[in-house]
């Protein structure tokens, strides 16, 4: 038995709106496949989120097609499940993973209409089951999954049983995450499954010698920088974490509590830069100011900071963020990384309403209504329409009848993070250079 277990590839992620980062994610997948071929693997597992967006563009499809063709030509099957980023739109009825399967480039395991484990794959004495991302329904499905696997295997027991799932296990991310499962819930699978091949959380973790999550091979967010990540090479039931050579993320965290001026902050930054090692590949540098700032943030010249970083590292990108305890609305740059500006504005409005005794019970209604009215004005709506909307909102608040505003996902609030790994979708309208931005001859 010899296989590769990977997850959360996130092809198509144009991080920081950079072509180089788009290529980085493609090259990480390529390195995994090259390793699988060189090691003579029997098969490759992708436990969800092959793609970053469910509605991929042509360059992203080209990446996937190219790399998966290498596996196919080597006679190595690729088995995948849909993650939360791979799920099809309801109106489409099929995902891009379905398309790749139709072209013979991978095998997609999906639940059946009646029995959710009826679609499985047998390879070289190993039986592979899979369940696509099920969100908060996952916990309730686990007992049924265990029973179905046990029943199927009782008729013809394989040498080894693998179950692929896209979920997070409680205790492996900071905070309480909606939709996580506890290990106690997963334990119901242990008698039926030898190897639980997970995806979803982007850093590696292992539980009790049979639950394995490799993490994302590349860095999707600064919150992942400190953790291990890569892919598993499993030989004779023994997993070994391997890594590609991702672009380095350099984190420079500076506590601002004891600094009384911007000059003092810059001196500490220079001191920190002097101690950093220079990397060959252009890194991503993150400068994060944390704590209670004793002067206006406008006194910090971000252009000077970028020049200081550039003189040391020649970075691909420099990110400057503030995680301050004395911001008026306590919304840090780290909390809003990558989130759409309109959603941040809505959260500011919501917190503003919370601070008002009359508006507090209607904070969601207030934020949603004001945001919609702002959009109406920006789109040139007539004054009467705007006036009607304002009066309607005022009357609802005055009459004490709050309207329930449903939170649809993490992106609807920078506080309620229902799906912590749901990385914000970037625009699909990418300007392509001559020859396209996927060029295998060009090194990132």
C-alpha cells in the first residue's frame, strides 16, 4: 500500500491579486503530483478544495487539466471529494470536479441518493469511501456512515479502509467554530475505518493514530504561517508528512504599547529587519502592529515601511496590518483580511448601532438597511425611493418590531465565523497577459 493524501490545494487563488501567487498554488500541486509519480504511488487522494472558487476561470482549469493529465499518463488514479469551495451552484447541478471526472482525469466520490456510502472505489486491496463537505450536518451523519461502511465491508472485507471527509475536528483551530465535530463523535467511525483522510483546516493535525489532516500545501492566510502543512505519503499504513517548497511568509509582529511616536516604531522595525535572514525566493512580508497605539495611526507612513522592507528582502509583497485594542470599533486588519469592503462597512454600522440603547435591539436591521440605502444612492436611485426606504426602516425601529436578518455565512460578519476556512472569493475577471498567466516555463 502506497498512496498520497493531500487536501486544500486551492487552485486559482490569486492571493494579494498577484499572478505569482496564482502560479505558486499551481506549482505546489505540481510538486505533489511529481512526488507521487516518482514514489510509484498507487493512488492520490484529494480531500476537498482542489479549487479556490466553485466558479473557476480558464487559467485555473488549465492548471488542473495539465497536472491531472500527468497523473493519468503515469497510470495513477486521483480520487477526490468536494470541499466547501468545490461545491456546485444549485442551478448548475454539477461542479468542475464532475467535469474533470467526465474527462477521465479523476474519480469523484459523491453520496448516493439513498445510501450515502454506496459509491466507493477499490484499489489494490484498499477500499476508499468519501463524503463531500456537509457543514453542520456532518455530526448527525457520522453514525449512519459508520453503519453503512460496516455493512458494505461485511460482504467483502478489504485489507484496508479509507474514508475521505472535508471537516474540522474540534480543538485544532482557535475559538469555537460552527460546524466542527468532536473527536468523540468521530470515534464512532474507528471500528469501520483504518485511515480517516481529512481536509478543510489548513494546518496539519493528527488524532489518535488514525485521523489525519495534512493542511494546505501553500499558505492561504497569515493565520496559518506558524503551523505545519503539506501532504502525507502513506506506505504500509504509516503516514509521513512531506512538504513542497512554498514561498516564505515572514511575520514581523511589533507591540506598540511602549512607543510614543512613529519614529520609535520605525526604529524597532529596522532593528527587527536587521535580524532577519534574507531568502532566495521573494517572500511575502507581513508587518503587524499590535496593542494600544499612543498616537494617531495616520502618523505611520506606510510607504516608508515598505521601502525599509524592500531594502532588506526584495519582497514579492509587503502587507502592513494593525491589530489594535483602541480602535474605535475594535475591528482589526487581521480580522478583516481579504473580506469585501462592503461587509466590513456593514459590520461597523452594526457595532455602531449596538452602542446606542435605542438601536441595539435592531443592530442587524440598521446595518443592513443603511448599507442597502447607501448602495441605492451610489447606483443613482431617485430621492423618493431612498426616502421610502429610510422611512420604512425608521418605522420598524420606532414600532419595536425588529426584522430577523439571517446571517448567511462567515462573509456576512467579520465576527461570526461560521466557516473559518472559507477564504474570500476573489474577482474572476482577471486580465490575462500575452500567453496567459499559467506558464510552466516561468518560475514563480
